[in-house]
């Protein structure tokens, strides 16, 4: 494999077919990691409409499949007793994907 930088453009020459397979594997792994990082950075709210331009439905009710009342009850409950960790900003609640996964893990352990 030979990599050259010519006029700001990377030129790659592969000398063995196995090198292309290696590059495909590396590109696929990078794509999976980027997708995972994007998922981990999601946040959710208790509004009635999804935030435009997010690329996913960021309503907590849709993520958990619970009513807003049930979500509020879990947010008010201590996480040690099975509650959901969230941040209250003014009169709004924000919950991270990490907190949702931890909540779902605790919920499954209790069942």
C-alpha cells in the first residue's frame, strides 16, 4: 500500500487485494463508531412535538413508550428506587440516552 499527498489530495495505491478488504473493514468500523457516538449524544424532552432537524423523535414519551404522566412519575422517583435520571431546566425536563439506557437496565433487572 502506498499513500501520497499530491496538491492536497490523498492518492492511495493498493498492491494487494487484501489491503482493500482491510480498508473496507476499517471504514465500516469507523461508520459504526460514528453512528454509536451520534446515538449516545441524543437527548429527550417531555414536549408534545419533536424538535425539527434532529433526525430522530426526541420526545421521551416516544422513546420509552410511556405516557407523559408516567414519565414525570419516574423522573420524580429516586434512581435508587427505579427512577429515571433527568435534569430540570426551568419547567422542562431533559434526559440523556445514557440515562434512558440505565433506567431500562434497572427496569429489566427488577422484572
